[in-house]
C-alpha cells in the first residue's frame, strides 16, 4: 500500500474519529474497565511497541462501549487523572465500579474524579503479578491454588483461602506471590460484597 493511499484513507476518516473521540457519554456506567494493550506502531520510520490505553464502559443494559483510546509514552498519576477528567468532561458523572490493574496513580485518579466509586483490581492482573515470581513449571498449579481465593463466596472465605495457600508448599515456596495478594487485598475485595 502506498503512502499516498494511507494518507488519503486517514484523511477520509479523520473527522469521524475526532467526532467519536469527543462525543458525549452517558452520565452513569455501572462498570468501567481501564486497561492497556500493547500494539506495534510506526514511529519515525521504525516499528515500535507502544501501549494503547482504553476505557470500556458497561451501560445499564450490560452493553460494552469503548469510551476512549489513548496512546501515551508513560502512564502515571497525571496521565490517569487526565483520562478520568476527559471522561468526566464528556459527561460521565458517576461510576459504581472501576476495574483496573492498580497502576501507579490510577486508583487515586479514579477516586478523585468519582469519589463514590469503588476501585476493583482486575483478577487477571493479580494472577499475572503473582505468577511473575513463580517458576514456569509451577504456574498452572499456583494459578489453580489461587482460584479458591478469587472464587470465594465472601471476603472471609477468600481470606481463609489465601492463608491456606500461604502455608501450603506452593505458598511457602513463593512467598512473593502471597505478598502480591496481601498488598492488593483492599482493592481486590470490593466485588466480594455482592
């Protein structure tokens, strides 16, 4: 594909993209997911990996909508504060639960923008973080053992399951994995209240 074709295609959809990026959003979303995906982009004549950050809102009918996409060099408190402010400026006044990976500054940005919302750490991110400390051959077993924690019917049952894992052979072999869950406990437990 020639550079001219790419430019013509980009120019043809640019107005629609800008309209989409600035459209008015619903006032309330029961759940908003904030996450990132790694993508390859051409930058200065070379292909580099960058993160595309996204906000996905679930409306009252259970339908998911992409609320916004951002590509940034670095994420941190100011980046996430900007994302939350943009969503609020486009009409989002209240969110029940914001599910995210607990990156630096993200929970604080959410709470500053929507003080009545709950910040829920993404379970998949917790499992990945716990497995970062685990030998490859033990990852399936550790993940299976941790399943009892995040499928528990209550916070107390989840706490008991984590303590059982902590004193198991795998928990003793990988104390850093236990620490990941203990450190994230306050942000892991909100959904257990339902």
